[in-house]
C-alpha cells in the first residue's frame, strides 16, 4: 500500500543573486532587487515528500523522528540564519531558489536512503514556490 | 476530468504503542507519542474527487452530498474520540497519519455518487500530512 508522507521544515537565510559572468548592468537587469550588493533574506519553507509501503507494525512510511533529525541537521542547521552565497553548495552556483531546491533534493537523496524521496518543494515567499523531482512530472502532477 | 476538494476537520486523541515491544523500544521509536495517556491533534482532512462537469448543473457532483458523506462516514466517527480506543480500525493498527489516510479512503470508497475518489490527504498538523491515492 503506497502512501505519501509530506513534512515541512523552516529556515531563514539571506542571499544575493549575482553572477560574475554577467556585467553589473546585466546582473541588475536580470536579477533586479535581488542583485542588491548587501543581500536580502527570506523565511524559506521546505516540503519533503517521501513515499513507500507502510511498515505493517508501526504504520509508518518512515520513522518521522529519523527524517526530522536528518533534515534538521543537514538542511536547517546548515542554512538557518546563514548567508547562502557563502555555503559551499553555492560557490559556483547562484543561490536562486531553483538551485536551492535542487541542492536540498540532492542532499536528502544522497543521505537518507531509507525511503523513496518523491519531491522537494521550497517556498521562498508565500507567492513563490519551486519543486524538484527526478520522477517524470506528468506522473507527479497526476497525483496532485 | 476535474478535481474537486472538500475540507473537513476533526479533533481526536491517539498514542503510538506496540504491545509486543518493551516500553524502552516504544519510547525510542515513537518518542513523546508513546505516552499511553494519549495526546491529541486538530486534524484537517482534504478529500479530492475526480469527475466530469455536468453540462447543465456545472457541478462535478453535489458538494452538499460530499460534505454529508464525509461528515457521516468520518467526522462523526473520529471527532472528539480517542482513535486507539474508540475507532474499530485502530484496534489492530496504529493511528498514524498514514494509516488514518488509508482508513478514511476505505471509509469513503464506493460511497461517493457520481465521482471517483482521487486522493485523501490528512494533516495531523500544518507541517505534517499523508496522501493516499488508493494505490495497492
């Protein structure tokens, strides 16, 4: 019996969207206010969806305490109240929320193998959200 | 095809405890949820149905009928109850968010006229929810 479990986590961080490959004018044109040299920040919300059969005894897709402990350690503690541009993941990558979402997916996928990772969604603000998955989107959208 | 979602709420008590395990094992796996005095949540249920829009009424189905079915089959059975002690399906399985989603699916399946049950989503709290699509 396949069940999907989704859990949301929160962290607040600063970033600046800027790419040295562009001229200052191009950076301002492409990234707008997000190119402010001093940076700005968001309250990010990360939604992690895992799936699988339920353990017949515990009735759980995965141990929530383990998932929480893992995500809080590798994601929340790593990024909360930090400057994303200074994180090793963004040495060569602009910390757009697209890239952040994909990095979070990769970090969880590589470190938490107990369960199938379906997708990761990151809300940057209440109006912007991003989702990353390695599954076919038409399969995922079919279950929305 | 069109998806339509109806929300309902119920408040209930539960705990997680496997009798075959020691108290230490239960505490290690379930943490605070293993407290046999129970604790509770305000659950939010979202029932999504799939169907065609009737060309005359403009409805997929009568929302009042869906609301009444959810009320009769789920809310009246779960609301202000202790799930482990008072709801039959949780005498043999733990009332985890996952199991509650599956149980509600089975309670509603076949009882919705004119549309197909697409998804049952159960929020135990705003940051934790389970989805069941009837997949085996």
